[in-house]
């Protein structure tokens, strides 16, 4: 990683030197020789005074490639576009792929969006308006309208002619979609078109078994379908099976990353995507969760205080509170992670089977941990009954924490919310509460045998 950062720094310095010395042709040649991803990185890192020169030298298509490859979630991209006059920015937007164009416009205030749309070509402006109207994190918001499609009544040579014309604008050319008056009826791979006779009918080589998604489908479900079928792109249709656009694999990779960040953020109860936040903003975002957990933690403290008499009679009990609550909390977090993953991959349908599986897993883990702690405490404190009390409490606490870690995200998902909000800290704190309750109630059963 350090090597890549050094290479980026060197490239930025080299291109800055070329601009500073007035070697415009050398700058253009060096910049355009970079990979598309590197172009975006370098352009964003150039000092503004050099970007002001660069966008004047580079073509609209090259600048469109730059903005197509800048991650709108990692870079404050709108000010980069605003460095150009609105007319030039509109031409760059026109040359971008519609899905990336829509993502960029959605980062702008409404007034600025209206300005750019009024300056763009009517066709491009209308396409991007439709994409902007789709809900965030749906298939419609991800799709691009640059795809290759032909009518099913053509011959192979006629279809190839159209493919060549459309390929210049298409984001991906691996698949050719076959239409009947805009209704999607099948798909052909580019290989099939290249390897079949020119006079063969397109209908004869069309695969009519179509795997598609609807515009309103959740992006996580779309990503799972693409991963299951190893597609390079997937068509998006309306309720009448009319082709609206396609989602390409690069967008799916982004979705998988976003969903992983969301799940991890939920499990950690903090937004891990915003790693460059200022200390103030970072603290402000963490405080509400910590306060909520503090309140729940106070309930645990109140519960412990209600057993003061028991602890005074057997002070040794206090030594094992954190041991039991900590271990049960870890077990609950493990079950939570598995439950969230099951839901994410759609493997939560067999509810009773998964419940039984978690119960058995919790039982095995609980017994193994309980036996271990029983042996340690019995030998350490020379008190078998004390070891038995702690061991039994540990076993039950882990079983309960395991079931809570499984059931809570499942119930949250059934209610229509993101199961990842059942975060690790929440489960841990809840496990503390139940573990303390279990521990002291079990201890009461054995109190007469180990009063200090």
C-alpha cells in the first residue's frame, strides 16, 4: 500500500512539473497513458492551480473517464466539477455513463442539479432524471442506460453491424440483449454472435432463459444474484418486462463493499466508512449509541446492586462476574455475526432449523466453557461447589446469549429493519444483563456451601 501511495505522489509531482514548465503536449500524453483508475486518482490529487490548467487541456471524453472513476463516497467530487465553467461541466456530465452521472448529481444541491440539467443535452438530461428518481440502494439507482440491444428478427450480420455502432457508447459489451419492441425476450453473448454464420437468425441463438431484476429491487439482492450466477452484467426491467437498463459488475463490487461496511458498522455501532472524519464529528456520531448502551449498562449495575446481600454473604462471587458476562457477550456477538450473514445471503428461511442449530452450538460451547471454568475454579479456590456454580451459570449464560444473538437480528429483519442494527455492543450489553441475572440466581442455589 505504501508503495502505491509513493507511486501516486511521484506521478502527481511529475505531471505538476510538466504543467508548471508549460509542457502541455507531454502532460496530455503522460496523463492519457495512465489507467482510467489512476487518471481519477491523479486528477483528484493535483493541486488546484494545476487542475485549472489540466481541465483546459484535456478533452471532454478524458475528463468524463476521470469523473466516471472517482469514487463519489471517498472524494468530495462536486467541487472538482465546479472548478470548470457550468457549460464545460455539463459537457463532461454528458460524456459520462448515466449511472455515474446520476451518482454525481445526487451529491449536489437541487439548485446546482437544475443548472447542469438545463445545460446538458435533452436526451442525457432525461435519462439521468429518470435514474435520480429511483430510491437509493435499489437496482434502478445502480443501472446504466448504455447497453447493447438488438431486435430478435435480425440476422447475425445485421446484429453485428448494430453492435459495432452501439459499442462506442456501451459500458459493457459482453452481452447483447434481444428485444421485441423494447420488451426483453432474451440475451446473446458476444461470442455467440462472432462464432455463428452471418445469415443465421438472431432468434436461433438467443437464450430465452432470462435472469433479470426489477428497478425497485434492493441492491443487496441484486448483488447476490450477480454473485450466484457470475454475471458481468444483469438487465433491469419494469413490470412489463421492458428493458430499462443494465447493472454492470463494477457497480456490484461497489455494492458488496457498501453492504460489508454497513454490516460492520452495525456490528461495531459506528460508521466505519467515514475514517477521515474530524475528531469532533467522529465523537458526535458515537455518543448517542454509547449513551444508549450506558443506560442499558446502568440496568446491569442496578441488577448487581440488588444482589448486595448475596455478595456480602459470599464475596468470592464478585470475582467471577466479569468472567461470565464477558464470555457470554463474546458468544452472543459470534451468534449475531452468523445470523446477520445468514440473512444477508438469504439463508434465513429455515427458521427452526437455524434456531435448533444455534441452540445446539450454544449448548456445546456452553458445556465446554462451563466444564473448563468449573475445573479452573475448583482447583484454584479448592472449592468444587463454587466451581460447579460458576460452571453451570457460565453454561446457561452462553446458551441464552447465543440464542439472543441469533433471534434479535432475525426479529429485526422480520420487522423490516436492517438486522445489522442489532450491533455487537448492544448484544454484549444485553448479555451482561441476562448473565448477571443467571449467575446470581444459580449462585443462590449453592450459597450455603461456600459462604466465606
